[in-house]
C-alpha cells in the first residue's frame, strides 16, 4: 500500500514511484531523537502575500514558531544549546537572511490567526467589540467589521457567534494589529465564496502597506487569488516535512495538482488531479429518487422566507449545492426530510436523510472505533475499510478519543459516520472544512465512489469551488439576500448551474493554459469582460 490506505488500494494506484523520502541533509529543526524534523523554511517578504500549500502535520506551525522567534531552530542537533549565530550562518545568502537578521534585532512583531476558530470562546469571555477593541492597534476595527459583514454581531457575546462569524472576527482581530509579520492559518472554513474573496482582498491590501503575510490555505482557488508566491510543503505528516523554496503561485499549484514537484524532482501523489474544461453531460441518467413541488416556507412574520422551485433529485448522483450562508440551504433539507412542513406546496415524501452538519459536534468521551461501530454493522468489514476508512484515512486515529481529535480528524470521522448510516439521501454540509488539500481529494472520491457503487444519492453543500467541480454531477443554486429571503433553483446541469451561481457573484474563471485548471479572472480584465458578455462564467463554450 502507499501508506495512506488500510488494505488494498481503492484507487488502483499502488505503483508509487518515489514516495517522499526524508532528505539526506541537515534539517532546520528536529524536536528530538526519532521526532518530527522540518527541512527548509518559508521566506516572508515585505509587501507580499506568501502562501503555504501542504497537508496538516507537515510542520507549518513549527515553521511559524521559528519565524516568530518562539523556537530557535537547532539545525538537527536537538541536544545543543539554542544558537541563533549558527542559524544565521546557515541561512546566509538565502531569501531568509534579511528576515532572520531583523528577527534577531527584535525588529519583527507578529500577529496570528489560529486555525481552529471554534476554540476562541474558550479563551475569551465577553463581547466581540471588547475583543476587537483590545487589539485594534491600527484603529481600523470599525472599517474591517463593516467590510467583513460582522458589524451586526459586535455587540453579541462571543460565545453566541456561529463558526462563520467567528472566522471573520478572528480575521478582523488579526488584521487590526500593527505587526510586521502576519500569519493566517486557514482563512476559509465556514465562509461562503463572497466572504472568502473579501478576506483575500483585505489581506492583500494590508500586504501592500509593506507588511509580510504568510497564509496557509487549502482552498486552491482562493490561494491562487491571494498569494504572490507559494511554498509547497510535503513529506510524511508527523514524521518529517520539507518546505520548498518559493515558487510562483500558479506553478506551485499546478505542480501540486499534477502530483509532481519539478525542481525537487519529487512525486507527491501517484496521479494528477484533473478538471473537466467542458461541462460534463449528465442529462438522462439515474432513476428519480424524489420529485418535489414548488414550496414556500417562512419562519414567521418578517423573518426569513424561502421559495423553492419544483425539481427532482436522482438516484446515483452527487448534487452540488451552492449559495451564500444564511440563504435557506438547511431549511430546504429539513423540508425534504419532513422535519419542517412548507407553508405553501404539499410534500410528504419524508426522505430518510443522513446529515453531516456544517459545525461538527461529536465531542463524546468515546473512542473513534467504538463510535463508528455504534453506527454501522459494516464497521471493520473489508468493504467498509476500502470504501470509507481507507479514503478518509481513519486507520491512524481509530484508537483516539473523539474529544482529542483535531478539526480535520473530526471532519473525517463525521463524514464516515454520515456515509455509514442507512439512508435515502446523504446530505453533507461543508465537508471540506479543515481538511487539507489531499484529504479533500480523498473525501471527494470517497463520496463519489460510495454513491456510484451503492446507487445512493448525495447532496453536498460546499464553498470550495474545486471540490464542488470535482464532486458534482449537477448543481442546485441558492440565491437571494441572506437572513431575509432565499430562492432555491431546480437542480440543473453543471454549466447552467455554474453560470447562474457565478453570475450572482460576478466572478468568472479562465483555464490555465497548461493544465486546464480553473483560475479566477481579474475583475475587469479582457477575459473577464469577454466571458461575461458570452455568459460563460466557468466552462469553455
Ligand atoms: P502543521 O502546522 O503542518 O499541522 P506542526 O508544525 O503543528 O504541523 O507539527 C508537525 C509535527 O511536529 C507533528 O507531528 C507534531 O506532533 C510535531 N510536534 C509539534 N510540536 C512538537 C514538540 N514540541 N515536540 C515534539 N513534536 C512536536
Ligand atoms: P443556510 O443553510 O443557507 O446557511 P438556513 O436554512 O440555516 O441557511 O437559514 C436561513 C435563515 O433562516 C437564516 O437567517 C437563519 O437564521 C434563519 N432560520 C433558520 N432556522 C430558523 C428558525 N427555526 N427560526 C427562525 N429563523 C430561522
């Protein structure tokens, strides 16, 4: 096996040529004998946004501790006394020399956004406005909260905020600081695409003020939009990690998706991840699972109201669901499940839905294996191992307690639990949150293969456009004004769906000429204008 999966390779890709090997040179830092070792370091640069692309557990946080002068790198000699002189010597003549010298002269101040925003209420008690006032060194909190769309929640206690609101509060609380070096560990979880693009713009604006920004991000369309240069991190999570010298953002992402790092001569994945340039044809396959009529539902006078166009969902398909947060996607699912009755339109199919919510809450004092065994009798069978545990990389965490899992681990357990239930319809809300890029690809395959092999139907809500593209057979587009009114279109083909969705956002994608990968167009560029005129926002005509 390639070390990722438990039993036999579910992707028929056992022929791994050159799995990353630990380098035969001095590491930047090693925690101890037989402990994790980091090779290389990202090089922050004034006035630039530097991205890091790579899996979890590969040493990104370690690197930031070094760049923030919280760890003195030991160059592999974990018994020696910390010695910056040796480090400066080792990095003389590299892109990092200037930064490390400034760090030694105590001329670098650091601001950081943590990866797991759900934990903020554990460490801060009070109103959001108080949190922001305490860190607003640049005096821009009002402006940032306005632009991030969280002005209406600043008077709320922090523990009443949703994950999407916390993510934006955390971003604001980092960007209001007056620092030289900003480290942002994942900016997109729980944000819809409009909010992701806003966050990217704010980070770029701050970098233009001659500050260095280092961003870890797994939503590749956003990373592509955001970063001026990119380090790829690869290796064996938990064992060793290598941070490559900076690459161009476009080249780095292309090589990453292709599975092969050119300068390093390193294959990091057996096969390339490919996007279809032309919309796939899917009309006319799959039996109808359910037909539903036009429906309306509101939560009371003057509160949120949803209008649903009639439509059908098919067996065997993955239906991608796109649209902003707060637009009625969960309300629609509750109508399908019969947990809510429509005010207008009658629907009594009551589908049995297995649901993975956006905010995963499985914190019970229980081991992962016991939890999953309590959900399905298939637990531990070779079929279950191959189709669910393998692709979701569960074998390494089976014996851990649910309460000890990281965000990405919890997400994978929750996806496995959702797919393991007996149900008519699997509804997954933001399965990409906190998964690294590799895990997104594996989770995408697990969901697709599972629905194909078992004549099941999945509906997947996600804001990572690459994941939606790789996952979906058809799309359902939600639009309207969040928290006021929503409109759910009927499920349509990919081209029609992407055009409707992206025209609402006023964003077009072009294709990378070498790999066919979709890339966000600069607003107002020639391609952007041409495509808008032609009404082709995503796929080539
Ligand atoms: P990432 O940010 O890419 O997820 P980290 O830098 O947090 O990765 O961790 C990389 C590896 O280093 C992990 O396997 C982690 O367990 C290990 N590690 C982190 N801190 C220490 C430490 N103080 N002592 C030993 N190992 C550590
Ligand atoms: P989405 O899944 O697209 O984020 P939801 O369907 O969860 O959207 O919610 C749409 C809107 O309806 C939101 O403004 C939400 O606050 C509101 N809402 C959801 N459930 C209720 C309820 N039980 N009572 C009143 N308002 C609700």
